[in-house]
């Protein structure tokens, strides 16, 4: 599709309506056995009415799960979390210092299953951009903002090969931005966000 004007924005209320119109399908890698670990991530759209950007992090290299990969703020559901939204907001505050009071939740995309045994609930929201993010060094190596226009281009920059069962090689589509490689579950959830946002650019 043609690249939208750089200054165009999207309408949060229209996105809220679209997210609630129908259940979004579950996607990702489904394990044949075992119980998946519930998790949630926050897909935060920053400055949605002007030059929208998506909040992303690079995970710390010392983490047990997905070290060094690009991710949304988020993590496992804690016993005290009443909803996936509570998990996503708590994790975003802990990981990058995002104030929950500046976040407005719009809805959910379809859950995403990972090959490492997680089932992730993406929570879509709009949030106020901060002058400086405060990444927790134990969890987050860096924070960056992906322009929504880059996502809506629909360009895939390559594939990441991953060993699969039975000796097969699984290939995951990937995109890059400013040297950051975005693939796997994060890319899969971004593709679904792009689907939800089709046709919502302000002209």
C-alpha cells in the first residue's frame, strides 16, 4: 500500500471500535502438549493523532526467556493481576517507567502462542510519550519507538531461521528499523495490529 503522509495520524476511537467488532484469531506457534504460561504485553501507540509511534524495547541479554530480542513491554501474569490489562500496565511501568495514568486501553488483539510455551495477550492502548524512558536494567537493555508509518508500509526485510521439531527449520519474517531486528512473536503481533489499522490513516 502507498506510504501514508508522515504527519498523518490515526483515530483511537475508530481503532477501539474495530478491536471490539469481533474476536481476533489466536496466532503463533502452538505446542502439542503442556500448559502454556499466560502473559500479556502492552502495544502502546504514542502520539496517535500526529506522528504515531509504537513503544518497543530490547530485552536484557541476561534474561532466561528471549534474551536480547525486541519486544513489547510485558511479561507473565502475576497472581495479583485481575486482567491481562493489569499485567500489561504493571509490566510497562516496571520495565520502562510508563505511568499507567497516561495510558488509555483500547482493546485486545488475538492471543499469540510462542514456541517457548507462553500464550500472550496483546493489549492495545494509546499513551503519552515521555521525554525520557526509565528502563529497568535487569529487564530492558534499551527503549525505542517504531513509527507506525514504517509498520503500515508492509515491507518485510528478510527471515530469521529457527530450528524446529524433527530437524526442520522454521523461518520467521522479520523487519528492521534503525538497526533493530524485529521478528518472532513481536513481529506477529505487529502484523495483526497492522491488519486492525488498515484504512484508519487520517488524510
